[in-house]
C-alpha cells in the first residue's frame, strides 16, 4: 500500500509539468517553510494562472511526507506596489499525506483551498510568498486540517 501511495503521490505532483508551455522565467523552484517544510515549485500556465506544488515534510499530528499540487488564480489588481508585483492568489488542489503510524502504512488524501500573497521582484527573478491553506481530508476519514507557510522561489 505504501509503494502505491508513493507512486500516486509522485504522479499527482508531476503530472501537470509536461503539458505546460514554459516561456522564460515562468517556472520557479524554491523552499516552503512552515506546515509543511520542503521543496516547492510553481509553473505559470498563463498571465494569471499557475500550477504550484511541493514535496515536503509535515510536522502535524504525526510526522509525514506531504505531496501537494494546486491550480492557482492570481489577482494582480488588488494590491499595487511601486516595484515588482504583489498578486493575491487562491485556488484548488490535492494533497497526499504519507505516514507510518503504529507500524501501519497510512495514506491521507485531501482537497486543498490555498489563499496567499506572492511578491514577485522585478529583478532578480525571485518570488516570496505567504499562504494559508484550509484542507478537507477525505480518505481515510473526513477531517479538517490547516497548512500555513512562507517560502521563496527562483524563477527560470
């Protein structure tokens, strides 16, 4: 069961990447710190949409590997800044939480509702973000959870 969860988690995390046309500086890699903590990516799919995700460690009720991917919508008009851009974003995503509790392989599958801000520097190609993410876990049981994190990404 654990091997299947790993495979499905990686498929969910990486599936959107091949279908994205990535003009220069539209793909970012970085770090997410908080709940969870790990590696983060973001791929812009249009002027105001992106796919973002992470492979990270969750320190919640039980330590676990968290894989998530979100489809994000950005509002660039809400907050104006003199340099760079500061979009508010929101979206919908999925997460897979893999942990071993009491010797049993447990996999949690949930729906994410990310809300955040990302400051995109004019130069260098860097983004700093903060987000809060309500989560509705569906498998193995329905429960609410919450992620909150800060991070940065370097865009290529």
